[in-house]
């Protein structure tokens, strides 16, 4: 199954950075004695970063979010 990207470039960067920050904070929280809260933060942060890395978000796909055609077109250099 081929998945069309539904997360724009600027949002992908934000998702990756924010997801990694939440995962690192979750690791600190995990180390401070809260295994459930820290584990949830790590898993959700890594999941958020993964949607940014891949460029496809399942929740955005469920509500029908798509990118404009200009963002989906791959420009090829002509010789």
C-alpha cells in the first residue's frame, strides 16, 4: 500500500524536534521514579517524531487532510 504524504515540510521538522524533546523529558521523568508517566511520554514522543520522519500521519489521513499539489510534486532537473 502506497501512502501519500499528508504532513508539510515545516510541520515535519516541528514534529521531529517536539517528539524528541518529549521523549527525552519522558526519559528524565522515568528516571525520577514515575515509570508509567515516563513510559507514556517516551512512546508518544517517539510516535510523534516518527510521523514527522515519514511524512504521513494516520490521524490526519482519517480526517482527510492532504497536501496541496505543489508540495506533492517532485521536481526533476532537466538536462
